[in-house]
């Protein structure tokens, strides 16, 4: 991982790391682009801080815009 990356976008369904980001905002933006492409993927996507022990929450209001039927 690069020395600037602090946040990781992870897909639990595939076990793949989808990107490394210097800021939470960039990670969240990418998370939301994935969800816009496939709303059913939202439960499997997670943003982790490199020092974290739990995934970081995505703004529920932003997420709702992409997952509402």
C-alpha cells in the first residue's frame, strides 16, 4: 500500500480490494459510484481505515439516494 493511502474500499462478496484512497471522502465517492452501478452491492462494500478494527459508516442519506427503489 502506498504511504499516502489511508482508506481501503473492500468488497466482501468477492474478497477484492477495490481501491486505496488518501481521504475518506474519495473512498466514499468511489463506494457510491459502485452502488450507483449496482445498488444490490451496497451491503457487501466496506470502507476501512488502515488502522481500523471495523468498517467506517457511509452517510446513510447519500447511500439512500442510490439504493431507493
